[in-house]
C-alpha cells in the first residue's frame, strides 16, 4: 500500500523544467529602451506629419490685423490658434469664417524669409517644416471672409456698414474702424470716410477678406486696384481691373490653409473663435 501511494503521488508531480522557456532554459531579457526609442520617434513624427497635414495645425498670430478677436499686438504675447483642415475638404469657406491662407503673389512684397542663410540649418528647418514641427517658410495670413465668388462687396450704407449684394452685414466683432459721421464724414461728403470703397465683384473661386481691426489691416481693400489704382502693380486702365482676378485684391480658395477654430495659448485667452453668419440680414 505504501509503495502504491508513493507511485500514485509521483504521477501528479510537475517537472521542474516545465515552466522554463524552450531553448537554452534562460528567460529572455526585456528589449532595451534605447533600441525602441528610434522607432517611437519615427512613429511620433509620422503621426505629427499626418495630423498637421490633413487634420489641424497650430499657427502664431504675428500682427494686430485681427484685434481684438485674435491678439498679435507689438510687445504682447501673440495668440496661438488651432486651424482645422477637414471642413474645407468637403466645402468652401463661408462669409464670417476666420481663415488662414497663403498670401497671393501680389501680397508678398514685404515678406521676409524665416529660414537661416546657413545651408545645413536651412535644410534642417525645411525638414522640420515638412513634418510639421517648424513653421513653413511662407506668407501665411489670417483674416475674416466677407464675401465669396460672385458676390459684390462695397462700403458703405448710411450707417457705415459694409454691403454685400446690397445688404448690410452684421459684424459684432469689429471694435475699431475708421470714423464715419453721416452728413459730415461719410461716402458722399467732401471729406470722405476712409471706410468707403467702391463696389468690387468677387471672381469665382476667390474670397474677399478683411481684418477685424478695420483701421489697421492690409487686407483685400489695400490690395485691390479698384480701390488703390496708384499701387505700382496697378498699371492698367480701370476698365481692365475687373477682368484680372488678382487686381481685385481677392484670395484664391486654393490658398486657404484652413479654418481658425480655437485659441490654445496663452491660457488667459484660450477659447473658441466664432464664425457668425454675417450675411444673415
């Protein structure tokens, strides 16, 4: 009986080597962090590239043209804004949208490259811009869409408001503008208000854009030969201006980088960027 019990007990004994891995009998060591780090970096850069190319990108506001909606005043901390790129893959910008766009050729006279003169550093900067960790070397601007292709924009009505197709716009975001005093300084008096400009019809596929800081914004008004025939590039007869889309001061829709939707920095100004329906009237 004792021999039989011992034999039975032994049949349930687990060999000591059963929990050990096959092979040399030694457990594998965890992979080194330093061997995995390059792979993690490549994945992170690839995700950054995809995110900023197809979904959204952060831009810095460099000027005062959109005050007070967006801060970029001299001596202050410029706003950093999120610009989403998905909406305009399925539709065009609408009046009231705040958009970031590449300045047309005629707008780029004062632009200065932000790249280093050192070829090696410049190559690194260009590589960083490709994956989205360095700003692109281009004249990216931010303004509000006022009118779209086929619409006629002008200023002003009796109250100093901009008209699109003869209807006044509702623009609650405009806090500073040129003076407009009916009967004393308007669009009909001898001392004309600087707000006033003649009718411009926006060519198809283009946008008329203006800064919210109306008396300090080099926008479609400034670049229009219809309004400023004295500009060096406006060397044609006034009758020819409207046949030249570039001369109208408008921006091609293809130049639009995306829609500004959120202020992310500084924390004190963090919030949504509103795009009201300004043509609702």
